[in-house]
């Protein structure tokens, strides 16, 4: 019997607006697709949070014994500015500004994305396909949508006919929008567009002469519309119908709405059973934006090199901080929040590090099985990580009580306690057992400052043997002292 037979998950489905019992299409198997990044700049912390939510979900599904195929794409073409059908391709624009090839932009920011995710201890997805690697599949889908009467070609571009589609299928089903309102709210066409109606969206765009990223197609040399790649890649790797589709809240409309319409127009049935959306990350109560300075890059959290934080934080502390909010709640990123999370995180890790030293006795003063089930219940309730963490702190309290002799535990219960703590903390939440010294760069610099001062005193006393000894032994420990007229600073390698 697999764990998933005993632990039944409820998932909040954006489509129904309710928590639903999760039942995969094929027993024991889960297909999950998550919209990945457009690789034209350093990954945004808000996106990291979204991907972290699905990393945690991926980890939990695997923990329960499901065989999960997790597909997360890389958008390396077709995503235009303002998520619109007109404007410059984001990657091509960056390439033009930096005077490099678009594929150099793609490579640079794909590497950055993977580096950051590795630091945060993400599991790699099962497949990470790219839009440019699936142009043929996208062209085939466009052909089918045209054949089925839901798209039209004008001057080498192909558009999805939203009004035609809406005659037989509801467009706006996911974001709860009505086509009538969309018509009302969409800007009037400026005469430049080939679209029949402003709410139609591009499946294929004819490339302007200056557009670099282009491919041949039956309609023109051009490029696919942004929404199409996800339909092509999810269908290819997970089938016409699969279990879970996830992404950030901002993708609900138009991106995911268009994915549903494309798949329905191709296969005449809904592509996805459970639509999941992770909420936004804000900073200091305001939207994060480079232009206002209310902004932090993930790497700056680890280095402490940002005016909005007072110190460096380890990736596990930042991960713990993010998982202390439910994935469907807005998360406010603040220095105070991180400081509090750091304390909590080390309380948790310290307790886990005590587990091997605990002595078992004849009875348990704690109902370990009920506590373990409470941990599962929280995860089963739409992956409620803040409640899971609260329950884990009950475990911490118990561990500390056993250690100081005010509580007891049997040998068997101790095995359950160990297994539950470590599997939830490390396997499911994806935290790492980092020691405090690895993160306390402040303490290190405090200690080095003392040594610099002692060395100065030695030099003042003409005790050069001692001053050289301090410098050389620090260098051996990987800390270089740099003397200058302004004084001595240090650097680590
Ligand atoms: Zn997508």
C-alpha cells in the first residue's frame, strides 16, 4: 500500500474555486506542468516563490509515492513586451541592447535561473523543454485549430478567433471573465492590426524584416504566439489531458485562459483537471519594481548586499521564510520577517540535530502518531505549509523536553519522530541542515576585526613576528588582509 492511499490530498482548483479531492487520471501517476521563466533577465524573486511552491508540491507528491512527471518550460522566444501581440520580443530586445545573439541572452539567463534554483535546493523538473525546441509541434497545433474553424490567417499571421470559440465553449472560464466585458475593456484596434476583433490572440506572427528570431511556416517566416508553446509542450509530454497545471497568479489571464482555448479548439476537451496558482510576493508592503528601487535580487539575499536587508541570509532561511506563508497568500518580504524566520529555522535545525542523542524510555508522554497525522493533514489540506511548520515546532518542543528529561518517548515512537521530522523538513519542505556558522558572516567579520586590531598593536610594539603570524595564519584559513593607507580590510575567498 502506498502512502497516497492513506493520505488524500485536497487541492484548491482555480477552475472551480473550491478545494477538491485530488484524483489523478492514472492511479499512482501524476502529470504536472508549470509555466517556466522567460529567460531575458535575472530571475525575479516573485518567480522564485512561485517555482518554490511547485517544488514543494512536487516533493510532497513524490513523498506520497506518486510517480510524477513534472514539466517546467523555458520560454526562449515569442514572449513580447507587455505580454501583448505587438511589440518587441523580450529576448531579442535584450540581445539588441547588449549587442549579443538572442541565444546568448537565453544561455546567460537560463544559467542564472538554474544557479539560483540550485542554491534554494530545488529539485530539477523531469523535463525542461524550450519554446524554440518545439516550433514544429506549435505549427502542427495551429494547422489543427485552423482546420477546426477556430483560427484565421491574415497577411501571414494567424489569430485565434475568440468570438467563434465562445459560441460553443466559454472563453474566460478560468479567470471568470465574460467575453462581452472583454470586448468592452479591450482597446480599439489602431488600424495597424490584422485581427478581426481586439480580444483575438496571435498563434503565429509574421516577422518584421528586423525581427531576428524567425522560423519558416505555411503562413510566413515568423514566430509562434506566446501562449501556444505551453499547449504544445504540455500536450507532447503529458498528453491531451493531464492532472495539474500551475503558474503564477498573473498568468491566469490571458496566458492560461488562452491555453485552455487552444487545447479545447484542438482536442475538443479540457486539457487540465486541476489549475493551481501561486500568489504574489511584495516587499515592504509594496509591489516589487526595479524602477522604484523596491527590489532585491535573489543573490543579494545571500550576500546581504542590498539596502533593504541588514545582513546576509542563507538560502534555506529564505526558503523557510517563504514556506511560512501559504502559497495562495500574498507574501510580504521584509528584513524583520527574515530575521524572525532565521531564529525559527535554527530552532528547528538545532532540535533535529539533537534527535540522535535522545534516549528512549518505557513510555511516551506524547501521542506521536496523532502528531504525525496532523503534519500530513496540513499538507493534505492544499499544501498548507504554515500549519505544517507550526506542527513541526510542536515536535521541536517535544524533542527539547525529552532532552531535558521533562518528557519521555519509547523506542518505536522515537523512530517515528525522527522519520517525520527529517522527511518533512528536508524531503518535503526542501530545507537543508546548514550550521549557524555557515551563515553568520557578521560573527566572522567581528572576529577578524579583533585579529586585525591585535595585529596593529603587535606592529605598534614592533612585534613583527606576531603580526606576520596573524596575517599568514588568516591567509591559510582563506582570509586575506589588505593593508592600505586607510587601514586594514579583509576579504575571503
Ligand atoms: Zn505557460
